[in-house]
C-alpha cells in the first residue's frame, strides 16, 4: 500500500520540530510562533515523544576508547546522572541514572564497558571518591587513575582563607599552585619540607571540659587530602593524552544543567527521557 505523501511530510516536519526543541535550544513558544499555529499541539507532541522514547542507554560502540572521564550530576534531589566520557573522541560512552554515586553502580558500569563493549581503558580522569577508585581497581587493575588537579586546588583553597594569618597556611598556599603541579619531584619535596617545618604546629590541640581536639583541623584535612592524592596527581606528565582535570566533562555537565533548568516543567520521567535523547542525539553528531 503506497504511503500517503501528506502523512510522510507531516512525520518529517514533526520530527524536525522535536529535534529543534531537543538539540537546538528552541523553546516551545518559539516553535509555536515559527512552525505550528496551535501551541497545545506542540506541547502534546513533545510529551508523547518523550513518553515513547525512553532511551536509557547508548547502543553505539565506539572505537579506540582508551581515556575517559567519570563524573556525575544531580538532576533532582533523588536522581543522580553518572557519565563516562571519552574526551579524545568527544563521546559519552555510557550514562546511567542512579539514586547515589555508589560503588556497586560504578562497578557494574565498568564491568559492562569491559566485558560487553570490550573497551581497553588505559586511564581514568576523575574527581575523586573511594567508590570510584575501588570500582576501577577491580575492573581495570592495570589502568592509571589521574586525579583532577583543579578539584584538588579548589578543595585546598576552600580551606584556606583569602588572607591566611598563620605562617603554615601561607606556606601551603605557595605550594598549591598549578606551576608546582607541573613538576612532580619539586612539588613532593616542597610538601615534605612544609610538613617537617610545621610538624609541631599541626599537632597542636585545644581542650575544653576534659575533651581535646586538633586545633588546626582544616590544615590537617588539607594535608591528608594532598597525601592521599599525590600518587594519582602526576600521570599526565608522562602521557600527553591524559588530561590533568575533568574540565571537559564539567563543561558538558554545565550544558546538561542548563537544559535541565530550561525544562523544569517536565515530569521527572520525561526529564530523564529528554536527557537520554539529548545525549543520544549529541553522540550522533
């Protein structure tokens, strides 16, 4: 039976409208003014498309996936979107919606990337959490983990006031710079000298009502943060393809956040469908 040309044209037209709304930042009002006369028809069509296109995963297999970033973004108070991003090929190779960034979830995702997609990932660039580290070491024990230096810098700077008074804080502030991050041996030596110089200061305690605590808790927390990170900070110096931060993925997350804010009127299941379709269409470009 021949296809009715008018129906075929209408399908193509409506598909173009949906893609304009999905990927080209058109609002429903703009579509209403430019495409159709009835605004309600556009809104109902968009809702119907979102209800019928619940794509929760990518069905494309990409080549030469060796370096990825992992990060997450909260799309509501209850739902977290975890993204695995191949920053060399600029593709999202996996994403999933969870209620938290738990070890079990990340472990299962990496297991799928390893066993089903056969990705031989050489390095993971991550912000940090013990769950991610544990999941990577279990699924990709020979891969490198590069800590995001931007996050380390921000974390320490958050602990340090804009005008630190103590010499210990001032000395640490001089060490935590991106220029020092470019020389592993120099950074480690400076950090060890700082620890030795301020050893007694860092051990100072306060006491009240027979209870004691370390006086300079933020300093001690900063020291622990650096000590735990050092082994994962400098892989990028030996491989030009390893990024020293997750800025590429954070930029992508900011786009997703903007889209979420633009479509707050969607119910949560439709919002999930929208994000999934947006990622899927972006990967096809």
